[in-house]
C-alpha cells in the first residue's frame, strides 16, 4: 500500500510540475507569441491544477479565455466557461446557481454568466454578472478589479468599465506591478474608444504601447497600436493610419491576433472612407462583418457594421447594406451596446425610402440623447444634415451640420470635423473670411468638386461622396472649367495648388 501511495504522490508531483510549466509557458505566449498555442497551454495547465490548486486552475482558465478572445476562437472561449455539476453543493443544471454559502458560488456564477454572454443571452448574463460587479470595492485586488472591468466592458456598461479599469490601473501602479499595466491600459483605452472619448483613448494607448514594447509584450503592444490606429482613422490621414496598421499586422498575423487584426482593418477602412475611397472601404469591411468562417471576430463584428452600411450606400451597394442592417438589428436588440439603438436607426435611415428617412434620423437623434458618445451623435447629425441638404432644405441642414461640427471638434475627430465643415459650406454657410479671389465665382458645390478633382478623385468617386449622379458631376465640372478658364483636370489641379490655403485645402470625402 505504501508503494502505491508513494507512486501516486510522485505521479501527482510530476503532473503538478508539468501544469506549472504549462501555465508559465502559456502566460508567456499570451504576451508575446501565437495566442492559439497560449490557449492550448493554459487549458492544459488548468486541467493539471484542477485537483491540487483550484484557485490557480481558475486563473489559468481565465488566461485561456483571454487567449481565445485574442485569437477570435469562439469554440475555445465557450469551452472555458462550460458549466458542469457543482461537486460542493450538488447544483447540476448548467443554468443553476450554487446554493447560498457554497465555496464555488462566485466562480460558478461567473462561468454561467459568461456562458450566457457567449450564446447571446445578455439579459441572463446581466442578471448573473452585474450583482457581482456591484460588490467590487476600491479595496479589491488588481486582478479582481481588472476582471470586473473586462466583464463590464463585455456587458456594454462602459462608464462602469472605465471606473473599474481605472482603479485596476491605480492598484497595479501602487503595487509596483509594472508587467500588468499594459494589459489594463489596453482594456481602458478600448473602453474609452467605445464611448467616443478619443483623446483619452489615444493618451492611454500611447503610454501602453511604449511600456509594452519595453517589457517585450508584443501582443499587448499590437492591441494598443490597433486602438491608436482607430483614433487616427478619424483624427489623422490615410498614410499615417496605414503606417500604424503595418505595425499592428507585423505581429497580429504571425501570432494569430484576430482582435488586433480586426481593429486594424476597421481603422484602415474608416480612414479610406474619410479619403473618399468608399468602394475600397466597403470591400475591406465586408469579410469583417458578414457571418461565416472569414468573419473578423465573433465578439466584435458589430462595431464595424455602421461604417460598412455607409460605405455600401455611398458606393451604390444598397442591397448589401440592407442585409447587414437586418443582422445588426438582432445585435442591437440584445442590449449589449448602449450606442447600438441610435446606430441602428441611422443605418435604417441611410437605406430607407425618402419618405421614411427623416423619421428614422430623428429617432436616431432621440436615442443618442439616452446614451453617451459625442462622436456617434455627431455622425448622425452629419448624415441627417447631408440628407436635408440634398432635399434642398438648407436652413435645417445647417442646424444639423453646425451641431455635428462642434461635436466632432469636442471629441478630437479632426477628419470628420473637416468633412462637416465642407458640408456646412456646401449648404450655404460662408466662413468668416469667405471664399475670395479666384474661387469666388463658384457655388459651394462647384468649389467642393474642384477641390476633389484637384486631389485626384474620379467623377464616380465624387458622385458617391456627394450623393449625386455622375452626370451632375460632369455638368458642374464643365461649369468650373468655364468659370476658371482651364481646359483639363491637370490644369485645374495646378490652379488649385496655387490658390490660398483657406480656399484650396482639399476637404475629406464622406464616410
């Protein structure tokens, strides 16, 4: 009997040692390596530690969930939170919570709530998980604060997520746990981005990228760089965004970082929309948002749908847009994203017949009043203002466009502010200095077309940007040539290059 006990003890020690090695290796890969391999190692570690060290096994499972999320691996993510019978209190059903006082109650309820979230049952997920969020205090440990912040982010409780992640950041810094800081900054920057707090997201992303690179955490640096690229996609220019995205993909592609790659592709598409390249943007976004094996990320696809719908509408692919609006409606109904109802109404307005669009735009604006997010609010005001201008209602259009301009300026969306300003001038509002000199003989619409031609846009691209026909663009362009005394697009570009900065600066196209 003693021999058998000793044999079992040696075997258990070996298993325990192997599990600890797998845990250390998985954590290392999660920071800098293929995340699919990290997930496998962490699941193996959790299995080996289940009997000897249950708390550490749970930490391994949570790390495996992070790896599965980073990889966009829904099946592995679901597997982490699969719920079996509770050996402590006897709760058997997957949806049955533990009895009061059960030592497994907190962990089991977390898994039940997360499992419901993966399956799209957000009402159940909130009912199970939110009471736990309310129990987290400022004295909680760094890991508890971070995990609670991540849960709040998944539930769409963005202010709560920012508060908890801010506390986790302060806790990690005060404890000198520098290695934990980049990961917390990545989630905090993402929460701020979701709320439209772009300057804050940019500041935290910049700090996090520098620290993650210094610590050798390339995967975390890629996630933070993707957030930074998304900020630049509304505040910078296309070449700068492309440079940032190249940094992201250099790590994301070999390491299988589906989340970072998704955010990077979305950022590039949004910048392309800002540059008037609507067809390219629609083509880039299509595989990210449509169901199927090529979908960008199972838990993030909905974020890019509003941009995809606009890109499709502007590139005359309304049928593709309508199909995605229906899918997005299913997501919005789950109640997991506070911005989704307003975005859905805006998307429906974009594809609706003219006699329904105004009602839907006003519905979207009403929804915005119920949720924070100045950037999305301004986007709806811009879209509605453009719609009003195209229907020859310039006074009403200017009201919406002024509000959009101020909203974009407040949240640092420089690219969009430029576009709102251009639409405002096209609606008849003249800046304080006015359009003087050589361009003064042109209408606002003609000035816009002249600028777009000067930056190399084709008639088809301009028509998509301004939501007018190619024939109308050609008509205006002939008048521009006649008014300015030029005979070709090259001549017009040369003339515009020599016009004063206030008159000749090319404005970004619609998104």
